[in-house]
C-alpha cells in the first residue's frame, strides 16, 4: 500500500514555535474513519477519555446497508478490547494489542505550523489550526487542533503494526455526557466470562513515514496543477516541483535538489479536488471547537465511487471551499490532501508554465503518450 500525505499550502504561514498546547482530555465527537483497503468511510460516535485511558466507538448505522456495524470499547488500563457486532449481537473480548493512542496533541509533539482551514476571508467559514507531529515509540503521528483552544480536528497515525489510520473529528463537545458509555454492553460481559486472556504483545517496530508540505495551484477549468514542495533546509530528502498539464498529457517533475527535470506522459485521469462531479452528499458537520466563537466551521462531506477511484471530500458550508480530499485507487494507492491558507484565483498564471530546466529536458526527450 502506498500512502501520500500532502498538506497543500497556497501561502505558508509558519509562526514561531510555541509549546504544544493541551487538548481537552475528555470529549465526545463524531469521527469519520476511512478504511482504504475496503474503500469506505465509517461514521462513528467517539467518546474519548485520556485521563482513564478508555475509548468508546459506536458506528452509525446506515439504514438499508448490509455492511456489519460494530460497537467498540477499549479499556487500556485493563488491556481489554470489547467488540460487539450490532447485527448479530455477538461480542468478542480480546486483550488490547497496542498502546493507548493519544488524540489531539500527542505528548512530546513538535509544532509544525499554524494554518487556516476553510474559506479565508469569508466570515464564519474559516478556522485557525495548529499542526503538530511526533515520532512515538510505536509510530509516527500528526495532529491538527484549533487555535487557541486546542480542540482536536484531525489525527493521522502510521505504524508498522496497524498501517495507516486517519481520524477526522466533527461536532466535538468537551466532557462525557454519560460515563456509562465506558461500561461494557451486556453481551460483552457474558463473553468476557468465557474469555481467554491472551498475552499482550508490545509493539516496538515502526515504519518511517513523513508528511510533505507543498504549495498547490489548482486549475480545474484547464485541468492543470502545480505542486511545489516546501524545502526543509538541511533535510536530505528529495524535494519536487511538479507541473501536471492534463489537457496536454504532460507531467513535468523537477527535482529541486539536483535541478534535473523529467518529462513524462500522465499516468492517470484528472484528479478532482473539492467536490467531485459525481459525488453524493454524506453529511454536514462542525469542525473545530463547537461553541467557541471563531474556532468552528461547518463542513460538508461528499464521496464518489468511480470505476478506478474512490474519492471523499470535505468542503466548507455554504461557500464550498476545499478542506480535504482523499483519493484511493488500486494503481496509485491512497492519497490524502489537506488544504490550508486557501485563496480563490491564481495570482500568477505563469505558475502553469514549465520551469526552464523542464523546457530544456522536453526538447531533448521524445514523449510517448499513454495508450
Ligand atoms: C464501490 O464500487 C465497488 C465496485 O464497483 C464496490 O465493490 C464497492 O462496494 C463500492 N463502494 C462503495 C462505498 O459504494
Ligand atoms: C479489537 O478487537 C477487534 C475484534 O477482535 C479487532 O478487529 C481490533 O483490531 C481490536 N482492536 C485493538 C485496538 O486491539
Ligand atoms: C523518527 O525516528 C527515527 C528513529 O528514531 C528517525 O530516523 C526518523 O527520522 C524520525 N522521523 C521523523 C519524521 O521525525
Ligand atoms: C508524474 O511523474 C512523477 C515522477 O515521474 C510520478 O511520480 C507521478 O505519479 C506522475 N503524475 C502523473 C499525474 O502522471
């Protein structure tokens, strides 16, 4: 499985590095979880209690669907994992096989920047978020929280043991309305009596992952896109400047370190950002700190299931400015983009003119179109 995480900035706004803020330790929200391998997104009601290290996740049932729905309760202090199938009412109880996963700001996280999500300049449709990342013992983590209240907006987690996990939080409220939410359901208490305690395996290995910050210029009308990686000075990773002209079937990739440009034909159809033309509406949610003025924005969720691609999108309500897109395809794996500091229009149309190195490379190279 391939993963590409792109944080797309039109204007970067790195502020001075503050200390990580403290996210509220107890809250409830709706969570959207993408399951990339199975190509669907799941809506859950999440109750999160960091103080007592316990989490309840109840999937929201879509009427008429024949998919399985699960009600999960994780008690980390007792290393117990209760999983109740809401259709069959069968509960499985197992030992928790991974450490507690912090949501919001991970302990020891480093500050990566402060950005605007939503419609910059449109009153009530923009929220400032802080980005953090941390390299935990069992995986690489990123988090977005509102500024200044530090309410969770998004978490990404990569680990060798569990792969890639992505959570977006909506309609978040501080506190737990009913603490009984952390009491196992009846079916599970019975199942527990028959449970064989398994040995808890520590998860020590992890894969190295990273996220990339880019400047993105997107032109749907002329089907073209420019993506310029923000170079992390001193890093030894390769950075690219890409120009993709779909109408001309040209893909220019300039390595910003070596200044070598490769020109090739495009290997896939145009990638819609924002709302896909065939998308269906999945819901309207609030992102950010519900009830905190200036720290909350309404977003609409959409998804589309095309022949070769599964797509989801989040846009602001009502102006429809892109907030996030996920694309999943067999050929390109999973791609995730978050948009920050978005501005309407293209400041300088020359951004769609290939860099000099690429024009030279193109002259000395014959491009064969994809059949
Ligand atoms: C998407 O389409 C594929 C095949 O066309 C189907 O198997 C899958 O269930 C669909 N997924 C959703 C979420 O509709
Ligand atoms: C909990 O148990 C379910 C069902 O056995 C399993 O699919 C899931 O991965 C487990 N979760 C954790 C965190 O151990
Ligand atoms: C995570 O830690 C590993 C080993 O400690 C290090 O090699 C890697 O560069 C770190 N990754 C990030 C993104 O900080
Ligand atoms: C453009 O080329 C780069 C490098 O060769 C490749 O990684 C990328 O997938 C290509 N993109 C498209 C849309 O063809």
